[in-house]
C-alpha cells in the first residue's frame, strides 16, 4: 500500500461497531474480563490501549517495522531504549546529537553505569577507534541538529553488524515519509513524534520502532514495566496528524528549499546548512538514502548582533523551541537546545552566537521571505 494511503488508513483493525470513520478514543484505564482466563485482548492501558494500538500499527507500517511503541515524549523513547543496556555497556554516539539525548546520556544513563563515546559518525576510522570490547550500540541522528550533517545510514549499519552492535537511528528530522532507516539496516528507529509526526506544535509524543520480534518483546516488557505510554487522547491527536503527514512534508520541504536559496543570496548570511543544496557536503548521501531533504535548515549570520537582531525582529516566524510543525519556528541553539554543552565543545561544532536554526512551516513562502527580509535587512 502506498505511504499516503497508510497515513490516512493507518491500521486494518476496526474497534467500532457503529461505522465511525474516526478511530474512537478509548479513555479507559482498565478493561473488564468476560470471565476467568478470558480476555478481550486488553487489560490495563499501561500495557495496551486500543487507540494507542491503532497509532502504533500505523507508525510501524510507515517505518517498515513489525512493531512501534508510542511514548509520552521523544525523550521517554530514548530513555526506554537505554534500558536495554546493562552497567558497563558502551555506546558510540554521533557527535552532533539532540541536546536532550546528550543530557540523558551524561546523567541518568551514566549514573546507571553506561559509557558513551562521541564519534564522528561520518568517518569509519573515527568509529573504529571508538570501539571497545564492551561496545553494544551505535546511536546516530541524521540529519543532525542543528548543523544538518548527514550520516550514511547503510554504512553505519554495515559497521554495526560487523561488530555485533545495535544501530539506533533518531529519524525525527526526516520522518518515514523521506527516510526509512530500518530498510537501510537500522535495528531501532526513534522519533520525537512531537515534531513532524504531530506537526501542529500541540502534543508531545515519541516512538520506538523495530523490525526484530525479540527486540520488540524486550522493549514491550520494559514499556509495561516502566510506563512511559502515550495517553489515549494524545494518541488520537497523532492519528489525526498522520493523515496529512505526506502533504505537510512536501509543503514544508518546498518552502525550506525556497528559503535556503533566498538566504544564500543575502550578504549578511555567511553560511546556509540545508541537505537539499547541491553544495551541502553530504548532498549525494542524502539523495541516495532519502527521498527528500526535509524542512530543517540552519544558517550563520555575519555577527552575533545580526543573529540576535533577527530573533528580535521576526514577526511571523516565532522565536520558540521545537520544530516540525505547520508554524515556522526559529531558535538560537547556543542559548536553547545546546545550552548545556560546554562552550569550547559547542563552538568547535559551529554552534556559536551567529548560528540560527529554522524549522520551516506551511505558510506562504513569500510571507516567510518578507519576514526574514525585514528581520535581516530591516526592510
Ligand atoms: C525534540 C527531539 C527529541 C526529544 O523529543 P521530545 O518529544 O521533545 O521529548 C529527540 N530527538 C530529536 C532529534 C528531537 O528534535
């Protein structure tokens, strides 16, 4: 079935006898049993709830997985996946991860005895030198946040399988509409569903998607034990969001391309980082492994004063954390998502006072350009 059809008709399972077109919200914590040793298939919503189950089936199909788990946030998904590992286990993570994942690894995960090495995941030699006998996983995010570096997922999968590692890919920026890491050899796909999958800047959620039945069983056990599950109403909001995922991704990408090209022509903008520009260093890898380039970009102003001025002057584009929604948002990574990273390390990654990150929405591109023109050039 085509991706766009799955977006609209997420699962074949029907829960309703009335013919309701919209999936019912089963706002129930518990489910009565018809008799001893008999079950409707549901017992308690921490383990499973029909509305969440429908959403999970849709996400699993879209990612090409056998199972998907829906969490109350993206971080809850990352944290649960970390529970697969034991004290002493070592994980190689790509250099340029979401700040919240770095904070998780450095605090609760480290306190539990997990060890992390950050490596240039674009470079096989760097990955190989990070390996230890205790290495159990490779955790990558591509394109990365906020520098928009692209990792070759198939090459990472080859490295992981050659060394018996689980490959975990945070696919938040691309969504399965543009990129399906399980098909390229990843073992676990993670999402902050708060971003494009929700797409309306109104609901937090997260996903973990797997192909392997054994991994699904281990994650399901941890999930019902720890309880980071998505609520029925929020599950329903996501089911509704998915119906327009393909349309939103196309519209947002088209706007992002137009804005990236316009920013390139601006004298006060020194650099534009967008994988869809042919001059992007990993443009060819992007074209090979994904069917699009997404709608996230970052750019460097000529001075920190120009960058701060842009944030102060935008009117339509909102100065707010998060990304992926229909509303365009601009962020200052240095002060927001990456504020917890030591300054020297942050600057070495290019995340300095000049860098801004833009999540492009579905507004008219002309209005977005007019807003940026005003913010950058005072016109
Ligand atoms: C936002 C984000 C997360 C965390 O997700 P939440 O839903 O905010 O908990 C993880 N990874 C990436 C790439 C993100 O952008």
